[in-house]
């Protein structure tokens, strides 16, 4: 869904703007996460508690078969599975440790990731994250990225075309 800027109609202020007229979402960060990753879910549950229903962070499960790259900054499933991504309210896409920095900052707990912005520590943390992201599926007992993608494609085909294997 593409959001367009609202027009400057002032003739009837009592009529609320429709979602199509809203120029900016109410959330600050749309966090794209793997809902089939138990470690990811722990982090998401922690962040949901910190959000406390304020809607500062939108949580989008990329493992959901209805996940749409077009509605999430153009980030394809395969890309999102390789590295954590988020879409900021201005439409820009961020990834890796910056996702945690922006999300935690938005929730008012940025001090947790503050050291990752320091010149010496930041690059080290980014390298550690790169290593983690490369091994995440195996370390959490999941199939390879290639197999996860193939399984998803099979589920999608089954859902949309009825081509199911049993």
C-alpha cells in the first residue's frame, strides 16, 4: 500500500483523513523479524513490552506467508532472512546493528546500544553481528537459508495455486 500526502482540504475538518491521505505512519520503526526464530521472538517480545502498546514500533513477521516486500520498504523475504532490517517512518531502510540502535532509541532505551555508536566499539559490534547473521539459522537449529526459501516457496505455491505435496 502506498501512502500519499494529504491534500489541503479545509472545508470539513470533522472528516478524519483516510489512511490513503496520511503522509506519515504513526510508528517510528517497522521492525522486520523472523517469527520462526525463537531468539528473534524473545527480542521482539522484549521490545513489545517496552513499546507498551504505544505503537512506536511496528512489528512485521517476515515468516508470515502474507509478508509483502512492497509494503515493507521493498525488502524481499530472502534479503530480510539474511540480515535484520527495518523501515523508518520516512521510508528509509536500515539493516544490521543500526536496526537495534534506531529501535531502542525510539523506545527510549537507546542507552543499551549507545556504545555501539562509538568509533572503536561500533565496527567490532558490526563484525560480530555479521558473523552471527551468517550463522544464525544453523546456531538456532534451523535449515539453511536455501532450504528455508525453498520451503517458503512451496508453501506459497500451495496457498496460491493449490499445488501441495503431502
